[in-house]
C-alpha cells in the first residue's frame, strides 16, 4: 500500500478569502508555485511517514526558485516525479491515501476509485470540493495551519485516514454510487457536446440568413433613388 501525494495540480481557480478559505477566481493555465514554507512543511510531513512508500508529483518547475527540490532533503521512501498518471495510479488499488489540493478532477477520480483523501486546499475551488469529500466521510481537510511547524498536522491526518477503515468504507460507498449511473458519463458528455454543436449550427444559420437579408436591403437602397416615387403615373 502506498501514499500518493500530489502538489501543484492544474487549478480550477485561484485566490483566497480572509482566513485561508479558497475563493473562486479565473482559471489559470498553471497553478501558482507553493510558498517555500509550504513546500518545506510538505516535505517534512512526508518524511515523517517513513517507511511508507510515497509518490510525490513535484519538480523544480512546481517550486519557488528559492526552494529547489534538492533543498527539501527527501527521504529514500519518497519518489518525486515531475508527472504521474494520477487516474491510473488511483485505480490500481494500491494507494492508501491520496493527498491533494482538491481540484475537481482529483476529488472525483479518488471517489470513483474508492481512495480516501487528505486535502490541503491552497488555492482555487479546492475548499468546496474537499468539503464534499469530508461530508461524505471519505476525506479530511486541513487549512494552511496543517502545513505549519513542519507539517505535523498533515502527517497525522495521513496516518489517521490510512488507519481508520471507515474512510476506506466511505470511499467505497462513493465509488459504488458513481459507478451505478444508468448511463456512462461519456455518453452524457457526448449528448451535451452534440446539443451544443446543433444549437451553434442553428444560430449560425440564422445569422447567415440575417446577413443575406441585410445585404439585399443595402443593395436595394443603393439601386433605388432616395426619394423615387413608385406610383403608376411616375412609372409611365
């Protein structure tokens, strides 16, 4: 059983409200780099999990220049990688706990595959998504305080979720609900796309017909004199 840890996932939004609660915001193409203190605390928390194997999606590109990966002094039980096949790892059945920022993809992938979560919503919509996981009983959410003083709160949360079978049971229940859909999600998505395409095509046709009508009116206005009479007498 391993612990998969994700840091620097693609964000759904950015910004924070007072008190550390994430706020909705524009979707960036890449998430902000974690603060040096957060990266150091995360490394300390993962080091405290030894000898449990840890996969950590992290690289120098994810970190602030002042805190390169080499400065984190990771233990031999931690395998850092610049990219991990997240969904494929979660479906192996070998992940004890998934630690993540709470992006919608990660939360739903964990739920679908029945993997309990420990969430640290540093930005974006993570707070809302992780609150749903906690409400369903298959996740625990930490605020920024969980990454203070060397991250003992994070390490304790991972041990708690890994050691309490109720989290795994709740994750399995969430998985069963998601898998019990009457239609595959791909089919629903295809319907939405096809409906949008059809609606767009209809709008495009209407606009084209309107453009033709406007062009015809413009031509008529140019051909006819501004005050030309159309009575029978004038026509003769």
